[in-house]
């Protein structure tokens, strides 16, 4: 007797303009949507969205979003976002992000981010404002404004100054 194997959902293709797009496995683009959600996998090409969520993996090329939440791995080529929250690995090539938070590794090539939070950060020919990581590997052409120790020192100094000002103004 043959045991039936579970069938994965077919990939759904959507292009154009929409308010909300949801599918198990989704290819989106070219187009624009307010909200894009792929419960399992999501691929966006030549497209943009305000909010993007992927349950597992996501690929983005030639597009962007205000916010991205990805359950596992994300690859961005020639694109960007304001905020990227990634469960495991993030690969960002020829693009950028305001805030990056990944659970395992962040690799930025020929791009940049203002704040990068990740256990491991690897970068080449990029600019990063603040990097908070246990292990940072910077290759040729990469510049970092503040590393982990400098960011913590700046935060402590700002906290002390604001605490002192708060104490002084409460005394009056």
C-alpha cells in the first residue's frame, strides 16, 4: 500500500495593484500592494509594499517595503526596506535598510544600514551606522560609524546626561 505524500501548495503569481495579497507560496511583481503575506515562501520582484510578511523564506529583487518580517531566511538584491526583522539569515546586496535585526547572520554587500543588530555581521563595500553584534567581519571598503562598544558607551553617556537633567529639573 502506497502512503500518500503531502502536496505542497502551488506557487501563486500576482502582479498589479492590490490592498492585500495572501497565499501559501507567492510570487509577486511587478506591482504594488499595501500588505503582502506569504505563509510559507514569498518572492517579490519589481514590486513594493508597505508591509511584508513571510512565514519561512523571502526573496526580494528590484523592490522595497516599509517593513519586512521574515520567519527564516531573506535575500535582498537591488532593494531595500526601512525595517527588516529576519528569523535567521539576511543577505543584502546592492541595497539598504534603516534597521536590520536578524537572528543568525547578516551579510551586507555594496549596501548599507543605519542600525544592524545580529549575532554575526559580515560586510563588504558598505556603510553601517551602528553595529551591535558578537562577531563582526568587515572586508574592504566597509565603514562603520559606531561599533558595539562605542554604541554602548554612547548609550550609557546619553542615559547619564538625561538622568542628570531630569534630576536637576525636578528639583525646581
